[in-house]
C-alpha cells in the first residue's frame, strides 16, 4: 500500500504561494496595505524592542514561548516553563529549522510572559465582546494531500492568528489565514467542519490587530469569483499531484 505524503496547511500557505496566485489573484501588496490600515490598537502595552533585543534566543523561539504562555493563561493553567520549552521546540521543529535553547533566562521569561499576557488579554476581550468562549488551537480540516492542522485561537466565530513581528502584517500572513478559511469552507460544504465568518491577525508584540469579515476579504482578492467557484478552482489544483 502506498501512503500519500500529507502537507500541513501552514506549510502549504508558506511554501506554495503560486497556488494563491491562481486562486486569489488579487491578494496584492496594495490590498494587504488596505486591510493593514484598518488595524486597531489593543488595550495593552507593546513589548519593548529594547527588551526583546537583549534576549539570546532565536526570535521565533522567543515568541513561540510567548504564544505557549498565552495558551496556558487562557486555559487557566499556571505557567510551566519546562512544558513551554518542550511545546515550543516541538512546534518550531515542525515548521522551521529551530535551535534547541540550552535554557530559558529570566529575561526570556519576562519577554515571553509579556507576550503571553497580551495574547490572553486581547483574545479574552474579543471573546467577551462576542459573547462566546475562547478555543485554543482550533481544528483546521484537511483536503486531499493537505493534512488537517491547528490554528492559534478562536473567539467564537472569529479565527485568530498570532504574528509577533515589528512590521505590518504581510501577504504571507493573509495567505495563511485565508488558507484556513478555505479549508474550513470546504469542510462546511461536506458537513464535516465549519466556515469561519470572521478573521483576526493579532500582533501581541506591537499590541495591534486587524479584524475582517472573510466574505469581504474573499470578495476583494477572489477576482469576482463566488466562494463556490473559488473552492472549485482550489480543489482542482490541490487534486493535482504535480503540486505536491
């Protein structure tokens, strides 16, 4: 029996950008800039750049620790640094070439806690505003050779992806969350999942976020296609073995 190689949706969104050029031809820098201009400031303090610069950890690992802290806080658990390190290393190794930190310094913990508290505060506030619960690591369904995966957070109907950067959200950030929406929409058609009506890109480092209705975003970037037409194009492409 031959097993098919499955790819995580996060990896597909990052490594197969040509797929999005066909499915969403209007996901251009100008459109990204337009949505980025709608960003809002959260009611928390940004994490000081000077503090981040003092850390000896890879920045991706440092912020992965922060995201893991945020998860623990949202789940009402005490911060367990051994578990934080284990989970963060496993995640970074899954998606990137990560160096294993020999230890986590007090400074690293301070930065990670600030990031984690910002995540927990903003996500909790979004859930309260919507009168819904927080979901940590919501399920992202798979399709064909794209495996199922996990998002970062959800606040009721809003899918939330966390990006710790000192810049605006990028085209790659939008590609990733749109990929998650598309997989959810495909699953909803088959009654095996839900379509996310609302998306959020959250930057706990800068204490900023962008909120958008997926219907509006898809209308703008889909070149006039309906959601069904977009799904048909996407499904035909991911059904092509040559894309693997």
